C-alpha cells in the first residue's frame, strides 16, 4: 500500500514538471513556498515572502534568485537545528 502511495506521488510530481522544450511560467510565490516547505517544513510568513521577492527581483535572473534563497535557507539556524 505504501509503495502504491509513493508511486502516485511520483506520478503527480512528474506530471507537474515541464516537458522537454516546454517553458513553464515562473511564479515567485510558488517558488518561495516550495523553498520554505522543502527546507524548514513550513510556509513562509508574509514578511518572509516580501523579503524573498525583493531578493529574487534583485538577482540577475529569477532562477539565480531562487538558488540564492535556497542556499540562504539551508544555512539558517532553523534548518540546521531541525535537520
């Protein structure tokens, strides 16, 4: 039963990923939420979203901004203590 649930999750994730050659529109709110959920296992506060959007906007491109956010979150005390 657990294997079936894992397979369903994997299929859902695979379906959400862009297909080769397909360009998926960048959604900063979605990216910020994903980074927080994957690093500190909680949604970001409104203030954290605001600051993250500023930082992503200041980067040379949004992908670099999200990478910087991810790196910053991996180095927070909250991440280090919880994981």
